[in-house]
């Protein structure tokens, strides 16, 4: 006689108290009464060497026996390949419902194709035997490997990553494994393989877990290795399985956490002298921290395992995909928090707690002072550093290996700024000449990924995409790191006063970014906000008010800059919430309240790089310069002037003065008095109507970047000139009669193009110049017959002229680079910028249009990097914005093991 288990219907000897198939109690009065059945009268045929199943699978040898059946190596005669045959236990054949259900689920599992899942080829029945034909693997099970002790950290993380990837593939097909344990993981030459979906279920079937009755097991005197116990399975069962609750994908994540714990620690997460005590440990106690058992375990590994082993499924990771992403990040930074010292004889690795500082002086780092960006970056593993520096008058991005003394310029990064590393540290992203680029550190030509207006930071995600902010008043965009279509990830909510999302930084796990959020009322980015956004769900949460330029430290803190100080606040990266108050941890940091940038970067292993200094404010001046280069400084206060436009009568200058929210101001050039024209939001690049009654400008009010105008005398609210479009407008110019507006516009996928719009009736908008290149900064000639503009069709910016309205010949005006053309008021000369050189070209109109050779007028002392930072008045003098000599950046400092110092400073501040 045999006892049939009421939970899984397995047959057991009548003396058994626990089911050999699932571990359920058979004899306790609290469980279902055991069902006594007769032993099968017609058992399946015993398989031996040479036996053939289904006329196809020839048995070669037996590989093993267990609760889930017998396993054989066989040859698939049809395809001439080795396979593994699992013949299912007799109880599966004895129960038609169970067999039909298993076959249905087995066929679903057969649809799983993944490099880390053992492939199921076939399911069938032959002479009373239900069998599975599977991929034949060679290697050892993880259970066998663990008998030898813990795995090296890198190997443990790799195996866990491969298991997580396999689970993610199964979960996407709504398949939950439910019996994940080391015995069901095979270690092969090609990586880990997940085996035995014999207890897997399709989510939504509603059947009970395999261990539905284990919660009521009494204390036993029999050790776990006693007869009838299922030691391996029970050790990796989640609390909800033990309590008889339904299992879902998060149940598998519990088992994965238990396996990773065992691989790292060399012992199981939960232990007990009996089944009941083990169950009690799983339900009620927390495992010993990994760092206690293995002192060199990075904190991130401990946190990942702890979250997998949360008692409540809602407190675990959301998905196996999330766990896999986090594991990859940990693999890249598996030495997190450590400085290692290896003694040649003893091969001993020790922890060094003392931070080590050293300085780099050549070449010194630089930034674009009028449009500051972070000039330094460090790889996630802390082994490489990149920084922008100038040598021989050319700015490039330099790479310095930490074990090397001499930095090396990265080819193709001329004019580069704001470098950032790929997660694997093998590529660099950077900005140059209004483009986002990426280049392999192994060599090759940089790839142009995107055009941008005024970049405000970028971060490289684990899925090989880049999240970046393309402008001063935009949201976050995403583009493949190999090039391709861009898409908007997040846009500021103008109804809530949000103006700008900038300085994004990836968080561990790769599915969220922290960034700086600016609103319309702030006067300095020291007053900005820090926010976090899930890229998977779109959920967004404000974290901190008062700071900018956030990044995550592996100590569990969010770092950010405020007024020349580096701040830290406790941050639960799993729940994405701050858990304490911000505290200062480092003084004397270069920060830029004007746009929120800061000169620091930290790696996951605790290496900090920074540029010492203080908060930097930009204080430009206004100068008159005649054609011979004579300078007269205007008696106006220094300010963050960005662009200037002189009124038609020469009495006033409209100025774009930057700040957290740029505004248009009116300067009376006779009385030297200034009046504010616009309020709120960001307003840039002013230009006058021909009659001098209105000032046009670019603004992001109402969403997007388009052209507005406002009465020069003030009072009235700004009105839109151009329609709201999924693009960003650039500098505008009026035809002399005021009937046509011409401007440039940046559109996704097509770059900068030039458009014209009628100013009467329906204000019809149509393209004037659209090519595969970037054309921008158009200017009507005083007679309205010509349009000057700049284009990069030669590979660099040059100035051209086209007849209006066309068609006609295109004339190239500059010969060695040029941008920002401005006509003389009489139309006889065309001026443009080439670096710090102010150039002029005389235009002959008779008998036909004919430009002379360019000539140098004078050299400008500085470049604000904003169009237009100069204009020409009726008297032929240039009104120019001049930046003072940029303050010398402090030393580039590298601090090894800075995390230890961070913890000390935070402890002292309590």
C-alpha cells in the first residue's frame, strides 16, 4: 500500500510522515487526511541501455534518480544529437489531471529560448512512461560546487546574473519556477543553466504552492538529512510558499537571494536542526549579514541579497530584470568600498580604511566658463579618469589610467567638454561643437549621436542608451549609444512651474535617474530641487530642495552641490527616498550657481575626483569696440550678459542676462540705465522689429522653445510669434518691411533648419532652407534681398549668403570657419565671428553680388559661447559682451577610499 500526498499527489511509503515529492506533512491531524491507494498495478517499463522511447530516443546511460524522476543520457536518432531524458515519476502517470496539466505547462516551457535556460526539446509518452527530452549539459551542479566552499565574488555575481536573466525570460512568459535551488543550476563552460521547471506554474492557474502544508510542521527530532526530508527545496522556499500562499515571480527572487547568499558566504542563509526550526528561521529571522561572514563583501551585494530575502514579497525587487541590472552594476564595481593590498607570500587581501589624496597638475582641467560643464569624470570601477584640458590652444578630452602617470589625449575629442563613461568603462561620451558624441577608448572615430542646443548633462545607462538634457529649458531625452532615433523621456510640467530637467545621473539598477529640477521662481541653482524618476514606470518624486548636480554614493547616500559645498543625504536606493537630513561633507568645491554644474565625480568603489575652489559667478562687461579694435568700457554693472541686440535707431540695447531664469533687459545707451522687460521663465537671444516697437526673443514659457515678442516699452505680456512645435527655435530676424520673420529651428532627426513665417493673416510657416546639414542664425540684409546664415556642410561652421526669396546662387562668405553673421546697417559689409577673431567681408552689389576676401578687424578678448554676444550699431561700432579672464581652476584632486572619509564626516556631524 502507498500513501498519496494530498498536495502534489506523489506516492509515499505508508510509514512516511512527510512527502518525498514536496515536503508536505502526511500524518499530522492539522493536514488533510492521507489518501491510501494501491500501488500501481502496471508500472512503466524499466528503461535500460539500448531502450528506445517513442521510436526516437535511444537510452545510453542512466545519469541519476530523484524525487522528480529518473534522468538518462540518450541519442536523438532523428537529429543525431545527445539529449537528456527525464522519465517522470509514476504518480504523474497515475493522475490524468496532473499529467495533462504537466504536459500543458511543459509545452509552454518549451517555448523558452534563453542561453541560460536548459532547452526543453520534447514532451511525450511511450509505453506508460511520460518523459521530457532536454538539452544535454556537461558540467557540475551549483550544489556540487558549493560543497567545496564559497565562490569567488566575481564568479558568484556572474552566476547570479545569469540566473536572474534566465528568470526574467521565464517570467516574461508568465512562468514561475518555484523550485529554484543550487541543484537546479548547472555550471557549464558557457555559463550557468537553469534546470528543472518540473514544479513551474503558469501565473494565473491558481493552484497551491508545492509546500502548502509545511507551515504546520511540528518540531522534529529527525535531522534535516533524515529519510524523507527535502533539504534542498525547503532551504530555498519563500515565506509565502511555507504559509500556503500563492507563488509568483517574487518567490523566485527569494530563492535567487538565498542562492547568492550561499555562493558568497559558503553557508546557507537560513539553518535549523529540524524542518520546523528551519521554517521558523525563514519566517521570523534575518540572515547573518554577508559582511560579517565575508568582511570583503561590497555593501551593495549585501543590500541586494537583503532585499531579495524580504519577508513580504512587496518589499522585494519588482522583477528579475531589475535584479539582473543591479547585479551587472555590482559586477562592474565588485571591489566597491575596498582598497586591496596583496602580500606576495601570503596572498592576503586586507582593507585599507585611510583615504589617500594626490593631485594632478598637467595638463590642467578646463571648462567653458560662460557655459560651465563638469570637466571631469571617473569610471564606475574607479580605474579610469577622464577630463577636458587644453594643450597648444586646443581643448581635448584626456584619459588617465589610475595605474599610469601620464594622461593621454583621446583622438577625435577636439573641442570636447563634459566627458562621461560607459558602464563598462570602455567608451567615453562627451559634448563638442553642439553635438553629443561617443568614442571607443580602443580607438576609432567618434560617433555623432545627437545635436543639441545647450547641453545640460548626460549619463550612460546599462542598456547602452544615453539619457541627456539637450537644452536649458528642456526635459530628459534618450538616444542609443550607437546612434539612432532620439525620444523624450521626461518633460517639465509647466503647470507646476517646472522649467528645466538637467544633470541626469543613473542610479544602481539602471532603471532610474536622479536629476536637477529647476522651477520658474528660483534665482540660483543653489535653490533648485533634486528629483528621481523611474524610466520603467515614469514615476517621479522630489527628493531635496536646495541643491543641484546629484550622484549616488555606494555608502547609501545621495551627493549634491550647494554654494561651493558637497552635501550628502541618506538615500534608500531601493525605495528611492531620502531617509535623513542633508549634511555638508566637503568644502571648497567648484560649483556654478548660474546653471547648477559642479566639478566632482565619484566612483562606486569610493574614489572621488574634484576640482577645488568655490562657487563661481560669471561677471561679464559691456564694451564698445571700433573697427580698429579700440575699446571703451560701458559704465554698466558686471552681470551674466549672454546676448545683445541694438535697436534700429541705436539708442537702446536689448540684453539677455542669465541667471537661474534668464530675462530680457533694456539698456538706455545714452543714460546708462537698465529696465527689465520680461519676467519669469527663460528668455534669450533678443532681436528688434524694424520699427523698434517690439523685441523678439526665445522662451520656453508654455512648453518647448519658441519665439515670442513683447512691446519694448514693457507693460504687456509676451505673445507667441511662432506656433508650438516639437522642436526648438533659434535666433530670429525680420525682413525690413516687418512682413516676414526668419529663424532657425532644431528638430529631432533633421537638425537645424531655417524657416520663414508671414506676419499677417494666418502667419503661414514654411521652410526656407532644409538640408542634411545644420543651418542656423539667419539674418536679413538691410534691403531684404539676401539672407546670411551659417552652415556646417563642410564639416565646420561657415557663413553663407542666399538670395531672398530665391532661387539663386549660394555664396560662401567665410574661408576658414565662421559663425553668427551680422550685416552692417548700410549692407555694404557682412561681419562674422571666427573664434576670437572678428572678421569683415565687403559686398560688391554692382553689376552683381560679389563678396571680397575676408579681413581681420580685431581679436576679441573672450567668447561667451552664446549667439549673439555682439551687435553692430548705426555708427559702425561693435557692442560686445566680454568675459573677464576665467578664474584659474584649483587643483584636480583624487581621493582614494573617500567613502571611509564620508562615513567619518557624517558620524562627526551627528
